[in-house]
C-alpha cells in the first residue's frame, strides 16, 4: 500500500514537472540542456555518496529500479533547472538568488511534508 502511494506521488511530481517543459521553448532547451544534464550528473554522484553515508533515506522507493533521488532528479530538479536557467540567463546574481530560494523551499517545507508522509527522511551528518 505504502509503495503504491510513493509511486503515485513521485510519478505525479515527475509528470507535472515534465508537462511544463514544452513551455520553455525549443531554443532554450537546446541552450541549457547540456549544463542541466551535467549538474544532474553531479547531483547523482552526491546522491550515491549520500545513500552510502545515510544522509537521507527513501524507505519506499517508487520503483524497484528507481530510487527516490532519481525520481526527484529526473522530474522536478531537471525541469526546475531548465526554468531557472531560462529566467536568469546572463544575470549571475539573479541566478544565485533564485536558486537559493528554490533550495530553501526544498530543504524546509518540502522536506518536512515528505517526512510526514513517510516518503523521505533526513539521516545523520557526521
């Protein structure tokens, strides 16, 4: 039951974020996709390390072959990075501010809601 719920929630997040991609525009997608993929690769490496060190835990992955981190990376993170780059291209200060606001949202309200739903929890940092 819980596994079905996590698959629906993570799948819904991925679907909603991918539905916004066509509104970015083909030219912007071509321009920013390579840097977004590079950043996603770095975050995947960080997620691998975090899994080994138990920094955060996804007790009910959405799919046996797809971790919770991968669902977030392939969905909201990828689409969000493209949108942030589109809105802040050429303005480094604006990029840093918008990225900090989005990261703060992920760290506090999103993480708290996911912990209450028992889909994600923060482990320990040493």
